[in-house]
């Protein structure tokens, strides 16, 4: 496989009408799905939603298994406060 990296914004997952990953990033040997939520703190339903999105990417795409790609995910909670005012409120939750 050629060593390219690229990303896709607002990727709709096949077989899951209406399910969108905000960013799907392809790196050498890995796929990273990013889901952004505008919350001060992420709750279990949002975390579970992101887990399901990553599971769907792993399960529904033959290219993932064909090229033995490692699928990772991140749920990123963005604060409702302006970025420059309060940057330390950003949180990152790794999934996968």
C-alpha cells in the first residue's frame, strides 16, 4: 500500500443512515475517527455513540481488514466558552 495520508470531513458511515464522523483521518497503517461534541463534559451516551461509529468503521469496510489497518477513535469535547478565553477546558477521550 502506498504511504499516503488524507482526511475526510463529515464522513457518512455506510449502512448507518445519518451517522456522521466529523473527521476520518487516514495515516500509514491507521484510521482515526474524530467526533466533536460541544459539551463541557462528555456523558456516557456520547461516548457510546463514538464507540459505535468506530466499531462500524472496523466492521463494514473490507479495506480495513484487507490492508490490516488499525482503527482508533477520539471523542473531543469542546467547551462552550470561546477558545482564546479558556483553552484549558478542552478534553480528549481516546477510544479504541
